[in-house]
């Protein structure tokens, strides 16, 4: 599975109004420095000490937003 990794701060800039909100990120334990990743289907996973947890997803044309904000390709 391919992913693009980023910080919680970057994710907060990417999410749209009809997706997760800042308060949702905080309640999921995503802070500015938290490592998160997104797969090509839009699933958002957060790095935990023992692995990765899915906390939500992105909708619509998220691929352009993710690549534009991070400058990364799926890897």
C-alpha cells in the first residue's frame, strides 16, 4: 500500500470543511508534530507507539491537496 506521510500540522491545513475538523484531530490525539499518513483512497492513519490507527478520511479531490501541500508522491 502506498502512502504520503506528513505531520498533524500539515494535515490540519489540508482537510476541507466537510471532512475532519481541528477538534476531531485533537480528540484523535493528532497534534501539530504527530506523524500521520494518507493512502490513495483517502484514509488517514495516525502513528501510535504500537502501529497505525485509522482516524478518518479525506473526500473529493484530496490527492491534489495532499501532493500540493507536501510536495510528495505516493510511496
